[in-house]
């Protein structure tokens, strides 16, 4: 493991500053998706002041949460019940809640705190995509309301690979706004949406949190560049 002084691998800190300034100027939070990032890149970003990181594999989240306790580690990938304890113990927030059984398994293992959760929605109802179908959202939210250690923070979505990102993001906002007039009146839920290729569209459509991986860590990626 790299114990060397954090450097600026391949312009990482320049990309980070540019993205951070672009994103946080709008009041939106930047999640650095470090699932494929090497340790030295993570260490360099933490040293530069990035706090929120996201991982898609529970064991890597656990390992990094233990290694870098000053950062906040967000879970964004599909979760199996037998990995629930890693998220219950180490995640700052869990953004990929999609079924009540897995949520119960995590809730049962959270100790001494409430874990912030986002429900991942399959906005277009597309086959084989992760997330709860919009028709099942209200029922899942009702179930979550009965779990004492989970605290509903918002909704999350991923735009379909070759689909209309703006329609997906606007759809998630519409689902959130419809809930606001109903059973969840009062608590304004956040929207976690937008990745390297579409984050500016997500911000235009009301994102509160964007998740950026390749556009930050991969010098060769096609990011939607600011401006
Ligand atoms: C990998 C991943 C991201 C980051 O995607 P990039 O296109 O690399 O920015 C965002 N959200 C989720 C759920 C992911 O799995």
C-alpha cells in the first residue's frame, strides 16, 4: 500500500478542483465514485479535502472506511443480504435500497445510529435494471418507515445507458414531488442522480448529489466538461 506523500496522479487534483467548483457552486454535493480508483488516488483526494466517496462493493467500502475514517463512505451498488453488516457498520449512507428484505437485514445490524438511505428507482421500468419499479415505490417507502435504524434521505436513479437521461432525471424528480404532496409531506427528499457523462443534465433537473467516477479518476474519460 502506498504510504508515500499524496501526489497529483495524472492531473487528478486538477480534474477534482474543476468538477468540485462546477458542481458545488450550484449547491450540489459531489460523491467521488472510487470503486475502480487506486489507493494513492483516494489518499490524494482525501488530503486535498474531498470527504464523500462512493463504493459499489461492500468489502471494499468496509476496508476503505477503516483505512480512511475521516472520509464518508457511501454505498451505491447492489447489495446481497449476507453483506448487510458491512453497510450497517461502515456506510455513511446507502444509496441503492431496492427491496424491503435487504433493507430489513441492514436495519437489524445498525447499532447506535440511524443510517441515511436513498431508494434506487428504475424510473423507466426497464427490464433487468436495478431499482424499484415506480409502481412499487410507495409500498417500499411504507416498509422503510417501519425500520427504526434507517432514515429515508431521498431517491436515487441511474439513467439508462442508451436512453434519455433528462427524461429519467425529470421522472425521478416528479416521483419525489408527488410523494411530497402525500404521505411524506414536510420532509423534502433529496435526489441522488447524475454521473460523469450526464451530471450537468442531472443538476439542471434538480439533483442534490451527483456521483462522479471515471470523469474524476480516469484521465482519458469522456466527461461532460464544465462550460
Ligand atoms: C460507477 C457508478 C457511478 C460512476 O459512474 P461514472 O460514469 O464512472 O461517473 C455512479 N453511480 C453508480 C451507481 C455507479 O455504479
